[in-house]
C-alpha cells in the first residue's frame, strides 16, 4: 500500500520554507532506504494557514513543521505503518 506524504506549498507555507521540508524528506527517504511505497509530493494549499507550514502524513495533517520536525515525524510514522501491516 502506497503512503503519500504531502507538503503544502501554498503561498504562506512556501514563505516558511516548505520546499526545504520536501528536500529533507526526499533525502531521508534515500539515506534510510525507506520503502519505495512512500511518495513525497508538494500539495496545493491545505486551508490550514494558521498552522503553517503543514504536512499531511497520509492519515494526519500536522502544522508548524520544519525540515527536522518533519523528518522525525516521518521516521515515527514509518515505524507505525510497519507495525500495522
């Protein structure tokens, strides 16, 4: 089952470096050899601008992200997904 991680790249989120979050998550995916079923992609505005930047981790949208926070959450989510399979 493919998991899609969406990073908001709307105007406000882009101002808070959401593109760097995408780069960090892609780098982590390669470095840690994450499953090929994990896809990281930009997203249009998620409508949660008060908590920008936002990242949708497949089943949960989490705001106030930065590259390090998103990286840590992705590692935790991958462990959760592995346990649930």
